[in-house]
């Protein structure tokens, strides 16, 4: 198993309702983001193929990058989180 660091904003946690309708991403009914056409093209996916509606499972989070073209849970689904692993806050350092 490889270890890696993912720096994304958690917008959905266990029990939250995720929907992708048309090009919009909703968490518990609130719109958070949209799918990006360029990423869909690179993934060879259509808007229709991306439509989904589910509840975030236990030990998982739905994450969103800060850049509109970020590759994140919009495209690859929930991120599994090991029960004893800590999620932490990343703080940008400005010079």
C-alpha cells in the first residue's frame, strides 16, 4: 500500500447526500461546484455518464479541489479514509 498526501477541501462526509445532476454537484441539496467539460473530454466521459445520487459511505469523504479544473471526487468518487488516520487542516503560507 502506498502512502500519499491529498490536499483537498472535504465537502461531504459519512451520511451526506451527493448528487451530480446535469453539470452541477450538490451536497445535501446545496450546489458546490460543476463538472468541467475539458476533464470530461480527457476522461472520455459524457455528462450523462457522470450523473449520480448516493450517500457518502462510512470511512469516506467527498473532496473538492480549489481550482475549477481540479481532479477530485467529482470525477473519481469518494476518498476512503482509514478509521484511525487523522484528517488535518492544510494552511497556505504566504511570503
